[in-house]
């Protein structure tokens, strides 16, 4: 009975990632970045009816830290603990939270926060700052008796993340001989994604390989809703994730080319250790 519950939870996470919610957030003037990020975040949460006390408490903590950033007269000593609690809780959400929309919000918040922090030396005086940066490029991993799953979300600039994102997914069931691997790409802005290209780069941005939409199987069942799934051979994807650091996802929209970049290779080799069956598949490829 316990194994069945775990399997249901894992399948729910996979479905939530693949379908990424039934509702589509409505754009307002706030996506221009003219409002405070915490206010944008609250409206985003309201779009998906995320209103439980634990998640709202984290948004309130983020709001408090932003007030600190916005007031240059405040000392880091008085707010260091608050900043570190925020970063730790956000990283835990990205790694473990079962509500995909909230993990997406925290990835976007991390992007927005570090953009602001790069202009504020006070943040780098916090003892947690270096470790926290690395945690925000982690995968979400699920490892139960019946299923293992790894997911990494690629996002654009923070303000655009509610409408554009891509999930790299690796999963294997208890009785599966081979993993399933895919890119689930979402465009909720104009729902148009043509000529998709996925480019793998090394640490100095040298192109290692490019995958074109017409070279792989594409599930376009939900294309009218702005979702396409590119299924890739797991041997190829695992090998590329092992060799590359960055992944760029690009496609044509009604307004021209759109692209976003993430760094799934930064922690792939380390985190796959948490998924023994996926790790076994990788070992068979690389050894």
C-alpha cells in the first residue's frame, strides 16, 4: 500500500510537469518588470490558487528580503539570517516541492534575486551566498521502489518564466528496461513553437551538438495549448547531459525567434547518483 502511494505521488509529479497545469496565467502590465517582484510573485501564485500558509509564508519572507535590498541604508548583519533562510527554503522547494508551478516560481525568483544581488555587495557578505547559487541549478529527483524521475527546468529571464519554460525529464519504472527521456517545452504567450532547436554547449559556450525538431519524435497533442514534447533517445540525452554544461532551447513564435538557456549539466553527474536505475543506465552508456 505504501509503495502504491509513492508511485501515485511520483506519477502525479510527472503529469504535473508534462501538462503544467490546466490554467494559463493571464498577462498583465506587470510582466514588464515595472512592479516589485514580490507583488508579481503573489499575483502569479493567485493565478494557480497557491494559497496555503507554508508557501505564502515563503513569499512573505521573499518580500522582506526585497525590502532589505531596496533600502541601501540597511546593514547586512541585521538581515543575513533572513537572506539565508530565504535562499535555503527556495532551494528546498526547487528540489523537493510536488507543486510544479511553485517550483517554477522559485526558479524565477532565484534568477530575479541574483540579478539584483549582483549589484549589491551586501548579499555576498552572507555566509550562505556561494553555496546557495549552486543549489539553484539542481535537478528535482524522485526515487521510489516503483519509479525514478529527474527533472530540470530551463527558464528565460524571470519576468517571462510564467509563459516560457522547458522541462528536461528522465524517468524509469521498476520493470522498464530503458529510461524515457524528453523535453517538454511550453509557450503560453502565443502558443506558437515552430522549428524547435536544442543546443548543447560546454563550459566555454562551444557548441557540442544541436537537435532539430524534425529529427526526433514530437508529441503535438497539446500544441494548441502551447505545449510540445520532444522524445529523445535516452542514450543520446544522457551522454549530452554528461558532456555539456548549458542547454539552449529556441523556437519560432509569432514574433520571431525565442530562446532560453539553463545549466542542467552543472549537477547532473552528481544528482543522478540519487537514482540508482538511471545511474545504471548512464554507466552502461559511458563505460
